[in-house]
C-alpha cells in the first residue's frame, strides 16, 4: 500500500486513552504470569481474555480449542493485530511475588506481555470507538501454541480468522533493548527453524570388543559433530544454517556400549530458500554419516517455520506510529534473530511486520528469552499499547501524520 503524503491527518494521541487502563492491565499480566499454560492447553488464559473483553462491552469469538479474536469498530477490517498466549515448559527462577504457581511451566518468552499489550490495544481502541475517534475496524487475535512446531498460527489461518484482514502486525519482547524503545527492520526479522530427533539402535556389548557391536555412542558423536560440518560446506554460508543439539542420551555404564541412543536439536536458517534445500539435505547427511557404523537410524525431522519477513509498508506503519507516540530516538534497527516464530505463516499469507518491544530496565540487567530468570520491565506494556494502537489508527486512515 502507498500513502498519499499530501493528505494531512491528525490522529489522537494514544497515551491519554490508554493510561487509565494500565493498573488493570498490570494486574491482568501478573495473574497470567502466575498461571501459565502450555501450547493448546491455554483454557484459563483464553477465559480470562474473554472475560476482560466482554466486560468492556466487546464481543470476542472463541477459536476451536483455545485462543480467540475480537473485532473493534465497524466497516471493513483495516488491520489485524496478533498476540501469542502460551507458556514454556521451563522452571521459573525469578522469585517474584507473582511467579508461576505451576511447577515447570512459566512465561519465559514474555507471551504474558504480548497478550497484555494486545488486550490493552483492544480496550483502548474500544474507548476510542465509543468516543467516535476510531472510524474503522481492527481485528485483534489471541493465538494459541506459538511454542510448538509448526505452530498454532496454522490453526488460526485454517479457521479463516485472516479472511478479510488485509495486513497484520505483531510484537515480540526483546530483553536486549531498553523499555520505552522498539526495534524494527525491513525483511527477515527471525529465522527458519526445524526440530530434529534421531534415535540410533544396535546390538550393544562390551567396550573391550567394539568390533563385535555397533559402537552406538561413537556414531552419535560423529552425527553430532559431522552433520553440522557437512551442512556448513554444502549450503551457502551467508544463509547461516545452524544445527545445534540440545539433547544427547546413551548408556548407563562406562564399560558397556548401549543398544540405543538419542540425539535432538534444532536447525535454523536465516534464508527461506536455503531453509527449503537444507531441510532435504539434512535427512540425507544424517544417514550418510551413520552408515559406516552399522547402526539403525530413526530420524524425525519436523519442518517448523520459515522466517518472519517484514514488509516495507507495514514496517513503515509501525515506525510512523512509534515516531508519533514515543519519538524517533526510541526506534532502533534490530538485527535478524536466529529464533523461529510462527507469525511467519501469517506474513506468508498477508503482508505484515513484527516489531521488537524493548523490555530491559534502562541500566538494569540484560536477561535472555527461554530462561527461567527472565524479568521484563512492565513499563514496556504501555509502550507496546501506544505504538500498536497508533498503528491501528494509521491503518484505518492512512495519510501524513500530524
């Protein structure tokens, strides 16, 4: 979409409309944080969001299983906004008063922040609509199961939630960027990601006679080292194909070669086309590396998600909104992440963009995602609401911001 720069459009500032909601939203976020739910199990989370939206006079619609969406305003849909609502199977280690009360499950990726921001956007836009300041319709989607492969976004798309939605935006917490700041980039902002699980089996035997067995532990080691090495020689290095193992299990005694072993990890890639070819090559290489050792190979290669590719117009929409609400100095160019994100399926369906929401307390500790000690700065909630709601206004009524 191109914008007519000759049109002067005055948009209401979001801050005054969102500020009265912040205490309610912080309380909502802490409740969500204390009660995390895994992918496709987000029943309580869905019910809480439905309650908040219904209490505000909106008419949310539940999706099959978990998740929901809500439309605010009237007319054709101008923009979709998406939040992911699931948690991770990680033990929380923050020591917060509102830490997870579910053993081994926590919001270590900040999805409670994502959900709260988009709830805040929906409630803010509802207030604007009641005051006659919206002038169009926005769809806000609360998606389940982002943390699975290939992701709950496919279920949302299959249920027709993107039908009639011309473009879509999302956000993701960024613990390396200060709260009050956002990160953007045009083009790929995440990487492709697959899951690899390999089971080896053989006869096993005594470590003094490896020639009478299939030396399964040695074969596992060769696969762990050799597969990434071969891929790095067969795929253009500029595509940054990265195979990293997270699990390796075999044996129970130092003098016994086990009869089975297990290796699991991920393959990530910055380039979508290279991801396609690397996926085919990976299966071939695993089996070729294992052949000399006579082991049986059971390979489970789950194709995950392609990169999220930020379209230029949608990235510009976010940046124009951010300049108006938080100032141009609060926008930073963010590097492409090696993390995967199933929002990619949505941006492959309609034009879209994802922004990175800074969650580091200025001058404070830098955390990392997918760790049990991650503590995002809650002031990021207001920043996310202001930018996303301002983008919604500009999607409804394009023109030169004043």
